C-alpha cells in the first residue's frame, strides 16, 4: 500500500473546506501551527497527530464555536468566513444534492 500525503490546505478542494482542511484551519485557530503552515506533503500519520491535538483543543468548548472565548471565536469566524467567501467566488455550490 502506498502512503498518501495531504496536498495542503492551499491546494485542497473548495478552499480547504474538507475534513483535512478543517483540521488544518482549526489548528490555526488554536495556534497549534502557524497560519503559514499548509501541511502540504504531510503524511496520514502526521495529519492524525494534528487531528488529535485539534480534537483535544476543542474539548473544553464542547466542539462548539459559540463556546470559544472571544479572541478564538473571532479568529474562527475570520478564517472560516474567508474560506467560504473564496470558495463561493470559485463556484463552490453549498446546496445539498440527492447524494449528499
């Protein structure tokens, strides 16, 4: 089996609004990695370790952005709003289809 590597949030689908992209973006929110880190070329194992750190960082807030302290909530809003706006500009369709 060939090991897979993440393309990086900057090369991911829909501005990184994917499972792996959300892990990277959430890691930025919690300052687990700098916003300049795209995780391009990271192995599945590295992404799993990052996921576990992100999961742990979310736990005190019940994994809900509304429970984040103001500074983190504002950062969350900024990062996700930018990604959503950019994805929509590039044609991302947010409507659910029959197979979604």
